[in-house]
């Protein structure tokens, strides 16, 4: 057996026999791909030739691709967080402006009198009045009621008259009632001027 030594490798051979697997002194045997004479030139070409340049090109492409992918992922996370915040955040509460409902004005009395002033917001009102006598055996009583404005600018006359709700109605002792609409009432303070021999009740309701 002959021993060939080159580049730190030792091949045990016999005369006229081509060496098989290289044995590194003091180390492990590397992976063997074909004969030694054919492998060494391939390694040299891969290190210094076009394949090595091609490998370097692909390394550059992979590095840029990794940076681009990272940028896309980070951008997506930022957009996703912003979207989640906008979705999960509390919705804005709408402020509804609801006008307060005007309650009807109801006044009652016996005989002739001038009522206390009350406020009307303006518009159209429904007038409902009812009157009755002291007892069923009594004769009919006369009943009149007039809507008056405190500010004469809201009235139809210089005396503050707005409208007659009842005008000298002969009311049976058992009672009578009547309903009518009052249009184009201006916002302001008003009162009732009642001239009556009856007991009565008058209501003004916004429509």
C-alpha cells in the first residue's frame, strides 16, 4: 500500500488502484461526491467563477426581499391597530334636541273673573270649555270668555283682545260645552277675561 499526501489529506492506496475516500489527518472524513480528480476543479470553479457571482446576486435579492417583507408587515400592523382603535372605540353620542312639549293650560272658576297670566309658546291651540249651573232646577246661565294678551302687540285690538272663546252663550243648568281652534297665536303672556253666571272650566291645548 502507498500513501499519497496532498493539502493535508492522506489517501491509502495500492499499486495501480485509484484512491477512494480521502482521510483527513486528525479529523473526520468529508462527504464524498464522485472521484477526487473531478471534485476539485468543480469546487474551484464554484468559488471563483460565475456560480459564486450568481449566489452573491441571490443573497442580495433575498436581503432586500426580507427588508421589504418586514416593512409590509410593520405597516400592516400599524394600519390594523389604527383600524381596531377606530372600530373598538366608543361611538360618538348624537345629541338630540327635543323640544319640550307644551302642556295644556286648564283654568276653572265660578262666576265672572280675570285669571292669572299664563304663557303660550305660539301657534295653533285647541279651546275646550264647559259650563253648568248651580243646580238642575236653576234657569240657564249666561257664559262669556275672552282670550286677552298682556302685550297688546300680540292682540287684535288696542285693549288686548285676541278672540272670543264663548260669547253670551245660554248654558242650561245641566251644562254645555264647546270646542274650537285658535290660530296664529303669538308667543307671549295671556289671560282669560270671563263674564259668566255659571261654573266653568276652560282648557287651551297646543296642536
